C-alpha cells in the first residue's frame, strides 16, 4: 500500500513536470503587469539614454531579470515569491538608470555643439561663433593678427602685433587722416587736412608751416617765414623782402611785382612820389610841358617840374637844355635864339623845288616847332657867289620860301611862326674860289627864337 | 497490476527524457558562454555576454526547479546571446 502511494506520488510529480514543461501557464495579475510595465519603461528610458554604451552589463541584468520576473509571474508562484522577482528586476532597473543617467549627460555634453562649428560645447571656448567664421582647435574664430578682432570681422586682418585697433580690427586713426595712429607722426591733424605718408599736414614749400596754416604756401626754400608761413615784408607793400627790390616803399604806395612803387607815366618818379612829394601829375611824364620829364627835371637838371621856365628867364627849361645849351636855372643866360639848325637840303641849279629825299630834314623842324609852341622859326637861304648877285638873292629867297611852304602845307605849322629870309651870296662861310668853299656857302638854316 | 507499472515506467521515462534534453541544452549554453569568455566578450560585447550569463544562470535555476521548458528556453536564449557576443568579439567589438 505504501509502495503504491509512492508510485502514485512520483506519477503525479511526473505529470506535473510534463505539464509544466508543456507550457501550462496562468494569466499575470494586473498588479504584476503594471510592475512589469513600470520596470520596462525604466529600461526603455535607459536604452534611450544609450544604456547599451553607458552600462551594458546593467542593461542586460535589468532586461533579463524582467524577463525572469514575467516568466515567474506566469508560473504557479505565490505573491511573496513574485515580489522577490519583481523586486530584483526593479533594483536592477534602478541601478541601470542611476548608472546610465550621468553617463548620458556626459555624452550629451560631449555631443552638444551650439554653434555647429565642429567643436563640442564643453571643449568650445567660443560656443557662439557665427557660422561664417573659420575657427581654431578651441572653437574660437581665427585671429591672424592677434588684434582680438576675429578675422571674419576684421577689415584689417594683417595689423602688426600690439597695435591698438578699433571695432573693425583696423588700427586706430584718431584724427581721421587715413594714416593709422601707430604710423602717424602727427596724430592730431585737424579734420579734412591733407596729410603725407606719415600723417603730417602737407607743407609744400617746406617752410615748416603746414599748408593749411600757410598764408604763403609757395615760399621758396630757405626763406625764413613768420608764423603764418610768409616771408617778412618790412615795408608792408605785400611783396616779401626777398622779392622786394624797393624794400622801403612808403606806406600806401602802389607797387609792382618787384615791390617797387608804380611809375605810370614812366618819368622815373613813382606815382606815390609824384602825388605826395612832388605834386606832379603821375599820369603825365612832363607835367609842366617843357619837354623835360618830371624825373629828369628833379634828378638830372634840378629844375622845377611844375614850371616850364624854372629860372623865369623867358626860355623854357627844355629849350635851354636841348637847344640853347644855357642854364635853365639862370635867367640871365636866356637868349632869344635858341637854336640854329642847318638843313642839308640840296637844290638843283636855279631850282627852288625840294626833292623828296629832304623831307625828313623838314619834318624835324616841324617836330621841333610842335614841341615848343612858343618858338618861331626863321628860315635863312644862302647861295655861293657864282652868277648874278641879284639873282642869287632872289633864288635864296625862293628856296627859303619853299621850306616855309612845306612846313605850312605838310605839317600845319602856323604861318605866323614862320619867316623866310634870302641872303644870297652876302654871308659866305667859306671862300667861293674852291668847289668845297662854294658847297659850304650854299646852305639853309632854321633859326629858332622865342618871343 | 503489470499494466499500471508499465504506465508508471513510461511516465517516468518521459520525464527523464525531457530532463536529459534540457541538460544537453544547458551544456551547450555553458560551452558557448565559455567560448565567448575566451574571446574576451566581456570586453568587446559586454551587453550580450552579460545577458548570456544571466540567461544561463536562470536556465540552471529553472532546471533545478524542474521547470525544464523554462530552463531550455533560457538556455537557448543564453546560447543566442553567447553567439552574438562571440561574433562581436571576433569583429573587435564593432557593431
């Protein structure tokens, strides 16, 4: 009986075993399903956090323990045993999460690259670099000239070392003259002033006064200048001393380019002297009309330029000097005959016609008469002693008359100022026996006299 | 009586047969796991190797509890992971 009972027991055990191995399972309770799902979601979360990389053993442990817990939950176990399996799976899942989380955060940090420059943020010293910038190994924009302005923003990417730059990376230029301060020898040049290569205002004439301050920008080299860049002008005539040929021009005198007072009428007296000193007419070279220029009267003859006859002797200064050869300052020597001019007119034999070639001689007499209105002329005709004496007298008169007629008709000389006298052969200059003597005796004079 | 004894014998034989096949699978699983370990799978394929270890452990526990189906299933899963681990180790851990 006892043996049968043992056999029966073994049989039942075998059946149970077979039944078990044949998959006789039961439905999981809802609480176990919920626990399994909770663990599953933790594992899924860990997987999403790269648990396979961060904690592969823990992942395997949690997953396999969950599989085991689920398997056991479907078997015939009491709840206490179930709790043990699920507890193990939960512990494994929590450990998995706790190991994976910091690892995942580290990975995120490593992967993060906010500015997408290829350098992860945790390594990137410049995590906000713009996309267009070229960067170095630290993720910072390149700055070839080390001016602390990145190349991608640097308008002057080759600025020398240690040069102060502006926001665009260009060397500062305080005075805005387009010459950087570090090159600028004159860093305070006023705005708008043209400068040279070293930033200094141009000084075209090299007088050390910059053009923009130089009232005389073309001063020759070597000429000393004042603070305005102009050469001294002692007499204030606006012609610098170095150009001024008349360095002591009176104040107010109008001067020419050489700094000398203007002499409008060319009488050797400046206009200023004529007006202010001699009271002569600056526009008339011969103020008193004595045929002597004002300057000649003052500097050469010491006569009065305002008086035609300085000595009051009756003959004007010009006549005295040019013709009478008397002293214009001595009235006593004034003579009536102020000139005696021999005309070189040759007449044909027995003719009183003046040949054209002698017109110039007569023109000179006409000019003289026009120059000295107070002078009258007496034309004197002389012959040699050949032939009849009366005829010679007649012929000499006719020849003198021809000269007078020419002066009247051709030059408009007033007839009252002219007189013709024929002397015939009565006043010979030389003996009539020789040919030379006779030639000398045939002559005509124009004798000038004053009233 | 003889007939009853025969039924009992057949039943026991069947139960032992199932246990024997499970033993083979468990043995295969152990062999695969050892091979994986020999190839440094713990380094090159830690997840797969660890999973294979756990499943083999569960399989052995289930076998002790006479749950041969579960033991066999876990052992088979262990073999699968061991093979994965071996393959990965052979390729130097590359996935």
